[in-house]
C-alpha cells in the first residue's frame, strides 16, 4: 500500500503536536498516513517544500515563522488564507501548490464544540496581531451581531477593520471598553505567554459570558484565572483551537472531518502529566 506522506514545517518544531494529532485522526478514520515534523533553517523553506514534493509528499502544515513564506509559495489560495495573510496548510496536487489557512475555522469549531453561540452574538476580540487577522473571516461567517477589536496599539485594530471592510467590525482601545457588554470575549493577545493580562475593565465580564484564551498550558492562563474570578460562566483555553485547526487541515486533505473531542482529552492529559 502506498502511504501518503505529510509534514509540519517550523523553527523551532520540537514542541509541535501536529504529528500526534494527525496520527490519531488517521487511525480513527482507518487512513494510513506518514506524518513527520521537519525543522527548517530560516531562508530554506522553499527548497524544503520543493524537495518534499519531489519525494511525493501530499501536503504539509506550516507553523511559525514560515506562514508568510507559504503564502508566497502557493500557486492558489483560499479566500480565508488570502485574507489571513498567512498559510498553515499546503496541498500538493498535479504539480500545483494549494494554500489554505485553517486556524480561524479551528477556533470556530472549538467554540461551537463548547456550545458557545456565535450567531447574532456580540464578540470582543482582544489583540490585533496575525492570529486575529486569521480568525476574522471564519468568525464573520458565523453571522455575529458585532465584533469589537480592542488592542493596545489601536491603529493596528483600525487597520484590520479597514482591511476587512465589514460594518459589523469596530476598533477601539482597552480604555474604551468600560460600560460595554459582550456575549463572547476572545483573548488573542500574547499577554498570557508572559504572565500578563490585557488591561480590560472588569465590567465587561457578565455572568453568562464565554471567555476564550487562545493560549493554553498546564495551569489556567492569567486571563482565564481573571475571568473565573470575575464570575464568568464559561472559560475555554486554546488547546481546542490547536486541535480544531489540525482537524480542518485533515478534512482539507482527506475529505473527512474528524472528531476533535477525544484528541483534546488525550492532549489535555499529556499536558497535565508534563
Ligand atoms: P502577534 O505577535 O501577531 O500579536 C500579539 C498581540 O498581542 C498584539 O495585538 C499585541 O498588541 C498584543 N499584546 C502582547 N502583549 C500584550 C500585553 N502585555 N498587553 C496587551 N496586549 C498585548 O501574535 P499572534 O497574533 O500570532 O498570536 C497571539 C496569541 O495567540 C499568541 O499567544 C499565540 O500563541 C496564540 N495562538 C494560539 C493558537 C492556537 O491554536 N491555540 C493559534 C494562533 C495563535 P500590540 O499590537 O499593541 O503590540
């Protein structure tokens, strides 16, 4: 049997859980795949991809810092990849390179999996970096009432709104959030990575709000801890987004949407055990 080959590229790459996630999805769906991780030196991305294609590679995931290189390398882009300005999923078919971005759809899948209502909801996004750019189109496709993008550097949030040109989007600074209420808050700043909390007023937390942090770890992130302390009903960390983006990549390649629930549980246990 000819086993299809896949890779994830990054630098660093040791930490990547993508091979484990894809192998579980493949096993659960009786598909035989070979999925490895590859460390690529800065500047060598294009060469690495060409070599893999020549060896018969079928597709690849791309993580930092190569998502923009992958965007440039693709012959054809999906709308979500083009608007995200980044590619995390490459498909090699009939001599062509297809680029997609599944990060935003991964977030949406995880929110829906956690029974968070997005339709007609008022969403607050904290941060305006690459991750936010990647999630806006899939979030807008869920028909929210409004999406407010609050960022430390307000001009970046404004630039995103201009870029997407959708009347449901507004930009503001954190200090403008007082007296505003929302149904869902998504922390897409990298503040949690350095143990910090974005300076948002406690008044945004109402009992039935859902609070999501794109960062995840062994312990609750500072944002999740803070949201719980303010009485937030539902708090979710970003592990499911990681599994969700892998699931959407898997469906792009194999035309089967795998179940994310059991993989999230397995990864959660592995993370708890250190
Ligand atoms: P970027 O570096 O592009 O953007 C970082 C954002 O965080 C900016 O908006 C920045 O504000 C803001 N920020 C950083 N520190 C602080 C702080 N102390 N207080 C307030 N705001 C702060 O990062 P990305 O957009 O690529 O990623 C954001 C986070 O999402 C990362 O932590 C990343 O790990 C996570 N992520 C998780 C994924 C998952 O699968 N779970 C997928 C993708 C991302 P400013 O513009 O003012 O500098």
